[in-house]
């Protein structure tokens, strides 16, 4: 008794796979940026940035007296150059400084949005966004006062993920000329959609990855593991596994396989006195002889292959 297995060529499997499915399952890997955020780190950042969105929304609503809502859209790890290129040519980029660190963080939003905030804080009732332009000294003072509270909320939301509290640094207007860190340096970017009454704009928060990634790793090491080693071992022991008895294999030509018909007899090279191999997948784990238990076939283990357990 034996079984014959026909191996499907690998090229056929590739042809049968939809290119779109393959791309979806296996996204391109950027070898220029080997550092990536793992799933647990991404979840921590998402929770922190969502908390910041709620605090910033409440602050804006209270200060500018217009219902403001920020919706967190996602977080990504990219280079600073990519981040700068994704922004408008002219925008408000407010840098926040960390104590004892040169790389700042950045809170970015549209100049027209900020000018609308100023109008509302000064008692105006503008129904549309003003034309984007740089701030006057008075407008800059009001924006700075507003951003002091924003950076406090950012520090409170991200907490131990930051190297310290964030303080207002400066306001810049051109992403292409603001080189706060190296163009190739990795940064963590959170993106938001900002609703100011009936007006929708976007905003971002940029953090230098060098200031955050190590703290994410430390946070992960200090967290209680989701599963203990004992639970993992119990799950492994309860995992269903198929085992088979295997005769010594018989090698014949492909033409002979195609010519097989009912009634043909194949001479097997397996001696009658030799035990069968007990297999798990393609790995032999023991030798066994055949027998019976009641009306069913059975096998008796004769010896365990120690090398499979080393």
C-alpha cells in the first residue's frame, strides 16, 4: 500500500495567483527604511494621538468659540523629506522644543485656519476662511498663546512616549526650507482632519522617531504580556496535528505514473520486517508497526527518533 503525490510546479502556483491579491498580502518593503513600527507600538501611538485630538478639539472650541472637531486619520513612519513634501508650499509649522534634545516636534495646520482662530479670538464672526498669509506680530502672539496650551495637551497625551515636556519654539511658514532635522531621518507623523464649523481642513503632528521609538520599546517590555509561557505551551499542546505512517518511497518515471490503470501492481521497496515511519508533515518523529484495535487499524510505536526532539 502506498500513495503517489503529484507535485505542482511552482510556476503554475504563481500564475494562478492574482497579482492584486499578492500585492495586498505582501506590500512592498522599503529597504531604505528598515525601521518599522510593530503592531503594539502602532496601537500605543494611535491611542495617544486620539487622546490628543480630543484635548485639542476641546481647547479650540473653548478658545475660538467655534465648534472644532479633530478626527484622527492615522500614524505612519516616514522620512522627514517625505513629510515635508506632503505639506502645502506655505503653511503654519509650529515647532516644539524638548529639553536636552536638538530635534523638535512639529504641529502643522493651515495658515487660513489659524487666521480664522485669530479673528474669532478677537471677537470677529467670520463665516469663511481668510486668505492665507503670514502672521502679524499681534496675530503671532495670539497663536503662540494658543499653542502653549496645545503643546501641554500633546505632552499630557503622549506622556512617557516623549523625552520630556514640549515647549513652544517658533513658527515657520515653508516646509521646504524648514530643516529642523536631517531630510533622511525617520519621523512619526499623525494626520488629522480638522472641522471648524462647516469648514474642513487638515493638520499633522510630527515627532522625531529617534525620540520616541526607544520609549515605545521600553513601554512594550514593561507591559504585561498578553499570554504567559504556560498558556502558550498549553495552546501548543492542544493544537491539532495530522500524523501519517509512511512506507519507503518508490521512484518511478513520470510516464509510468501517467500510464497507471486499475489493477496495476507496484512492487514497493519496503521490507516486511521494517517498521513504518510515523510522520508529522514531512518530518519523521518515530517508527511504528501496524496492528488493529477493534474494527480499526492502529499502529504501535517501536521507538522515538531522538533527533527530532533535540
